[in-house]
C-alpha cells in the first residue's frame, strides 16, 4: 500500500509539471496571435504565481482540515479546468482570467505533497518526486510542438487538460489508499497551527526563504524564456525551439533521478553545493560566443543538472531542521517564497528582452545562481545547520 500511494503521489506531481512549461513553449506563437508584446508573458506568469502564493500560504489550514488527499485531488481538477479554459481563450485578457484558478490549484498541490513526502518518505523519494515533476515539464513541450504543426497552440493546451482530467479521475478513485498513513495524519491534524508569523520567527527560516526565491527566479526564467532565447538568439524555428527548450527540464529530471541514488550518502548540503557548481559551468557554456546550436543546447542540459538537487534537498530537510509540527506551515511559506521568485523575476527579464536583447538571458541567469550569493542564500542555512547554529538539523546534513 505504501508503494501504491507513493506511485499516486508521483502521478500527482507529473500533473503539477505538465502545465509549467506549456506557456514558455507556445509563447513565441501566442504573443503574435494576440498581437501583444513578447514581455506580456510576464503578466500571465505573475497571475499564476500570485494564485500559487495564496494557496501555498493557506496550505497549512487546508491540509489539516481536508487532508492531503482531498486537497491534491481537487487541486488537479482545478488545474484541468483552467487549462481547458486556456485552450478556449480568444483574447489575452482571457488567458489572464484562466491563470487565476490554475495558480490556486498548483500551489495547493505543491505545498501539500512536499510536506507529505518530507514527513513520511526518505530523501531519495523527495528527489524522485521532483523528478516526476520534471517528466511532466518534458512531456508538455513535445505535446505543444506537435500541436503547433497541426491544430495550433490551443490544441496543445486542450490535450494537456484532458491528461489532467484523467489524473483527476484516478486520484478521486484512490482516495481511501491514503489512509495507510492515517496515524501520522491524525497526529498532524491535532497539532497547533503556528501560522505565517510563527513560522517566520523560527531561526533559519528567513534565510531559507531567500534561497527558495533565488533558486526559483533562476529556474522559472529559464523555463519561461529558453524557447524565445533559442528563436531570437540562435535562429531556431519556433516549432523546433518548443521541443529543444525541454532540454533544460530533461537535465533537471535526469539529475533528480540520479540524485535519488546518492542523496542519502552525500547529504543535502553537499548536493546543493555540487548543484551550484554545475549551474555555473552550464551558464558559462551558454555564454560562449560560438554560433553552434549544439553548444547552447548542451548548456541548457547542464544547467538543468545543476538545478536538480537544490529544491528537493531543502524541502526534505525541513521537518528535521525545524520540527515536524512546524513543517507544513514552513513548507507552505517556502512554496510562497519560491513562487515570488517565479512571479517577479521572469517578467523582469521579459522587459530586458523586449527593450534590450533576448541574448542577455545567460547573464541574467548567472546573477541568480545560488552560489553567487551564498552569504544570504540557502547555502548559509545549511552551513549553519552543519555548525549546530540551527536546532534539529537533519541527520543527512551531518556529513
């Protein structure tokens, strides 16, 4: 039963990743069809992220009242409806309107399942959980690439919405399976709700939140603008770029799959340091002024490998670092902080691309590599844990 439940959680995380790379893959065509500037993608992503921030901050109350299983199933249903709405949009403002329910559903899934796995499963399963998110982000650009050559971008959104609906049916049909952890869930529900203010007063939490902001600013910028970068800077056709842009997500997915085999041996801190070094190397590869498509595509894969261990390593250590009774509240605001980075930083680059050049994307990404701001970022939090300056550090960090 534990294995079956884990497979269902993995499936739910595929559903979380499916829509995340759709907009970036299709935007080179969408912005022309609606006759809006390239930078307007930032408005859609800001609305989506605004919804995820709201639902992430409410996740502690929602999960304790309804349970992780109900929250997950209804959230996937909400995203399926929103994606179908995207496929029917006839104007830019309609995209913005449907972005609201999509964001609300995505944030609730993210916070609820991250905390559930952090509490009930080992660190390798956290890496593989986010690996399955990467599978979703890989699948959808190919769906969109095919749709762009056949039925148009609306067909891509419609196909993904049907996939989401199928996952919704499976999740509702298997709700009783989640009772395998009913003892632990009952204990979580009986705990005191500490809220946002209480979580922020815990030592080490603010630094970790900044680390999430930095990391997601980098990841979301690359997901959002990689396709446009390949079109504008490398001269690749929009159809090919929609497929090639998934290489960054392929790097993340493969990296998280491999991290699952070594995370318990190396520990979260070492994995984050290794990821930061790989990110730097990939960014330098992308910056090299050599007009060879393969080099740019290789750089995207390398940067994906570098991103792979950062997010799951920080999340998994949260219950051990700050206490299991505090983990849902802290993970909720971690997700909110992450989505703040996703909300504001890709649109900032959109303005840079619109008014200066899309070619600046690697330099913009370089600014957000966590290793370049270690004193105030996520690595400091883990460094303090290793020195014993933050209580309740995970055993995985004592390396």
